[in-house]
C-alpha cells in the first residue's frame, strides 16, 4: 500500500524533540511538519491560513494533530469541508478555555467532521477531561481510542517515539484507499448518534482499543534521533 502524505500539525509551543511528532517527521519520508507561525503565541487565522496552504499543496493527505493542532484540524474541517483531506488523527485535543494563550481558538467545534477520523485520549490528560474527549469524538463522528494513563501524550509524558500513532494512521489510510474493504480488527465508522468507544476490539496492529499496549507505554528513548 502506498501511503498518502501525512501532515503533522503541532500544538501550543510546537513539538520539538523528543516529542513524537518530531520523531514522526524525522523518521518518515512521507511526513511533513506544518510550520505554524508563532507557536508560543498562536493566532487562529494565521494558523488556519498556513494549514490551508499546506493542504492545497498536498491534497488528499492525512492530517495528524496534537493538542491545539487537533483542535485546529477539527475547526478547519468543520468550517471548510470541501478541502481535499483524506482523514484525520486527532491526539489529545486541548480544552481551549483552560489557558488564555489559546482561548482565541474557542469555542471547540461540535459538528460532525466530513472525513474519517480517530480521536486518541488519555485518562489523566491535564488539558482535557477523558469524558469530554469521548463526547467530542461522538460529536465529530470520530472513532475513539483510549490511550490509558498517558498524560497529555507528549514529550513530558514520555512520548517520545510512538509507533501506535503510525499504526492508527496506516489503518485509516487503508480504509480510505480501499473504501469497499475493511481492515480486519479496525473499528469501522460509527453510525451517527452511537457511541464511538470499542474497548474490546483490536486495531490492525493487534493493539487493544480501550487500553494501551505493553509495546506502547511512554518512554524517553531518543535513539530514533540517530536515524534523522
């Protein structure tokens, strides 16, 4: 399977090493980090403009956003649904009311997204309650992945290389490249109005939906940097 481009969308303060987004962009030729301006003082219009430009230059890409980047993707897809985006992986979206630095991104969208999406949430994320993340996944029509006790799924929490993120992206890509087929074990899109949680199923890589794999626990191993 030839993967589409992956556009990596960082959150507040960017995603410097050893953040998993930095690792992903450094270790995969088809992944491009979106250079959102002024990451410490984000402006919604400036960030939207940059992301739209990247999507126009790389149509049919898969978007991978973390924290405020996940919020940006959801807002953009909701307001400009005709953008040529294949799918979205939304990791640890941030509750924008928790900080004045990102309050300009309020309110969080609650409309159904026009593309297949997966939302990954942590049970002890300081930036969003687990139940709130699950409700957003339902509103967005996204499948929901419980990453377990994983903080904000960022470098401070040990992520770090995060192979599961790529595996979730790969499963999304497989479904969108062959819409009449289904990746064994990867939950299909939920009918509107039904729960997106599938705790007993496994994804295409054999990882449990509902709890993190033993191969996916946070770690601070930076050996991947030698590959960059």
